[in-house]
């Protein structure tokens, strides 16, 4: 009986608590990200806006928080591509 109560409470908490995706894998430099992700797949992500920016865009490497990562990692973590430049 107690076990069912604990299980029900855990399930209720899981349904009520918001799901937060972890930030994608971060690299300290663009070169280290390029070595891991291959050229053309490196993006800059901003954790506060959940947006990532491709090379050449206005905010690439320029937001206070964020880092370099692979485009696939950013997509998997729930980030979206920036709209425009």
C-alpha cells in the first residue's frame, strides 16, 4: 500500500514538474568544436533564449552566455535555429 502511494506521488510529481532539457555539449573554442563536429556543423547557442546561431550570423559567438556546439546537439537539446541574420 505504501509503495503504491509513493509510486503515485512520484508519477504525479513527474507530470507536474516542467521538463528542462540540458544544455548541449559545449566546447571552449570554435576550433575544438570544429574538430569534433566537422566543418559546417558548428553553431553558437544561447541558453537563455534557447536559440542557436550559425557562423556568419549577427550573434555568432557574441552573446554573454553560451558556447560552441554541434548543430545536432543543439537540436537534440531543444534549441531552435535563429531566424534570419
